[in-house]
C-alpha cells in the first residue's frame, strides 16, 4: 500500500478518534451545526493532512477532505436519530474513507487498487469458513440445544450469548489458521474462569450443563471447521 494512502488514513484516525473529545461529540449532537466544535473538528482534519505530509503542496487534497468531512458530518448530525445512531457511525466512517481513497487515486499517478486478490481461491475459502462460523453456526447450535434450555429465565444482555459465541469461534478460526493452537487453550480457559463465577452464583445444575453443552458445541464446530479449511488449503 502506498505511503500517501497510509498517511491520509492516519490523519483521519487521529482527527476522528484521538483529537475529538467526547464532550465535543456530545455538543455537536446537541446543537448540531451551531456547534463551533464541528468547525474546529474539520479544521483539525485539514491541518493533519499538512502535518502528516510535512508540506503545503497537498492543499487541494486537504481542502477536499476538509469540505467533504464537513458535509458528511453535517448530514450525520441532521439525520442521525437514536434508533439509527450505530448505522450512521459506520456509514459516516465509510464515506470518509471513500473520499480519502478517491483523493489518493486522483492525485497520485501511480496509485491503483489491485483487485487481483478477488481471484485468489484461498480468500474465498477463508471467507466461507469465517462466515459459516458466525450466524449459520449460531443457528445450528441454537437448534441443537433448544431442548436443553433451562426453564428459569436468566438476566443477560439481549443476544449477548450469540455474539460472544461468534467472536470466540472467529478467534479460534484465526488462531488455528495462523498455527497458534496454544491460544485456543488460553481462550477456553479464560471463558471457563469468567463463566465459573456466574454458574457458581446461579447454583443450578441445569444451567451449568446447558452452558457446557453450548460452549463445547461452539468450540467443537469452530475447531472442526478451522482444521477442515486448513486441510483444504494445503
């Protein structure tokens, strides 16, 4: 990846996540375009472009990034609601990055995006394994252990168990494909430690058995799929 693109992305990360205090965000969401923090935020992004390149020759790129950043953030502030705040966060970041890539491509003659990786069969194989271990495996496990669900309802975050399972399976997938099997054991031990306290306080055999069945199924499927993908990739 060309150094110019890395510098532009670095400037964006610094401006959006390191040099924007939470109180600025709160003020912008409250009074929207009337907030002087919005304009200061845009000015910081423009200044950062000059700083990372140590040159004023990139003034046009800095101007484009600054103006587009203001327009994108303004749209976000005007149309964002509590119900779609998460969606707007990712859409906002995606649009900023799209502008950065466009600037990089437009102002660098040798800049180009190589899409040759899309024809790499390993990429599609890895993508299939990763996707299978997310929602499809979660549904499979849910169906398999549905008959064992304890009658007593537990207090937990909505869908927390599903997402925890997805994350742990993806971690196992990465660990096995990168040949770090010891990390799989560490992950299982760490989860057991965290779960032990909850199960001990619950003091219910059925809940303990239910959690163990779900955990072992999750780990078992993740290990099997990971080893299968690794074998196919040989």
